[in-house]
C-alpha cells in the first residue's frame, strides 16, 4: 500500500510559518538572513504594536468603554507573543515531531484504516477553513471600518494606541494606519498558524488512537499465533510511541469583552461586523483546542475496550499475559493540558464560555451605572 503522507495535512501551515519567520531551514535559528528577518518582523510588528497599545491604557484609564475597546483585542495579541516564544523555544522539538509523524509505526496499515481516520481529518480541514474565514473577515473590517464609517475624515485609526508623535497630521496618520493593519494581519496570521500547528498534532494523536484500536480489534484474525504475537508487540510499541508523542505535544477573557463591545456598538455597522467576526474567530480558536483534546481523551479510553472485541479467548497464555500488561498501561487516558494548568476538553470549553458571559455581565452592569 502507498505510504500515507501525514505532512500533506500541515504543509500549508508550515508554509505560512516560513513566511512569518517562525520556521527556519534548520533545526534552530542561526546567524543568517532568515533569522534577521524573523527578529525584525516579530519585534517591529508583534511586539511593537502591542507595546503602543498597552501604553495607551495608561492614558485612557478612567474610561471603561475605551479600556474595553483596547483590552479585548490587546489581550489576544499579547498571547501571540507568548505563542511565538514557545514556538521559537521548542523549535527543535517541533522539527522532530514533523519527522516522527511519517515514521513506519504511525502509518495506516490498510485502506480501511485510512477511511477510518478520514472523517476526523475532513472535520479538521472544515474547522480550520472556517477559522481562517472569520479571522480574515475581522482583519478586513478592522482595516476598513474607519473608511466605511467615514471616521477617517477625523483621522481615526483602526486601533486605540499611543505614539510619540501626532498621528492626526499627514503623512504620520497614513503611515500609522498602514502600520497598524500590517501588524494586526501579521499577529492574526501568527496566532492562526501556531494554533493550527498544535491543533493538527492533536488530530494526529486522535487518528493514531483510531488506528491502534483497529489493530487491536483485528489482532487475532489470523490463525497463526506467532504472527499474532508480533502484532501484539507492534501494538504495544505503537502505544508507547503515542504516549511519547503526546508527552512532547504537552510541552501548548477575550470573548466576554468582545460581547461587551457589541452592546456599545451601532448594530450592522462595519465595527459591529468586525466584532462579530473577531468574537466568532476567538470562540472557534478555543473550540479547536478543546474539541480535539477531548477527542484524544475519548479515543485513548477506547483502547482498553478495543482488544476485548478481538478473538482473544483462544490465544496462548503468553499473549494473554502481554495483553494484561498492555491493558494495565492503558488504564489512564491521554489528556492534553494547557501549560499543565487545565485539561483541554469540552467541559473546559463550556467553563470558558460561562466565564466569558460573566465578564460580559460585569462589564455591562458597570457601564449601565455610569
């Protein structure tokens, strides 16, 4: 059977990472042109834009609405700096994982196994496409809403930020306008590519659990128990590699404030649409982590029951002992966490949405008392 290329699923993400300066040619960054390009782009666009936005909070501190208008986009942008740092810090690990995913023990062993994992891969592609669509909409509306709302005549910038010069004077206004949009597009692309990079690794882990379960269910389909013993050994090794891969993957408030901004924005205006796009993109971004993290936990739990669906009763005692040893190792499901603070699951996703609603209610109540 033709070898299944797992990298085809992630090749577009890798291409974007290269453009953003987050995927050097070698295993690490070196003193070359690409590293210089990466340093300048990250510092000037990601760090620079965040710096001017954060400083602006000091000057608008008494105004709750203005602070919310700054923080609800500044917080995710600040998290982009953290994501960039972790990608750069763990570059060698990520490069190694990209090599490991195409190793022999991670390959589907039949056409039926490829068909088994295809629904998860298709759902992943649709989810990522939707996320990019919403994020592109947010970038577009953010770039154009001062023009569409005709506030550009007042020299209004897309983002509230402080600069050490008068941004209302030409050509500083035009230069700053372009700088903000380019920076925001760069930050959005960085966030999406790093999220899809980690997310596709979660999809890969879930697919590997599906393949392992299928192998276990059909481990005794042959009459020759010597080959069954080899299959059992291969499944144990496969599970060990899955755990190692999962361990490597574990080394990866905005929604509520967005809802508050929607309540103080004119309905059906360009600013309203950009907030809707941004809010949906934020929810989908969190959903990707939690959904596929939850899938890994469910599918890894199914490993313990998959082997009992095989014809194990007639197996020799030695193979049964190996099965018992294997089942003991599979008792704990695979759980992915965010910096070891909380597990990625649908329960966590619901808690985040509830917390976002609480933040929205608090901000809305505080605003109504003014």
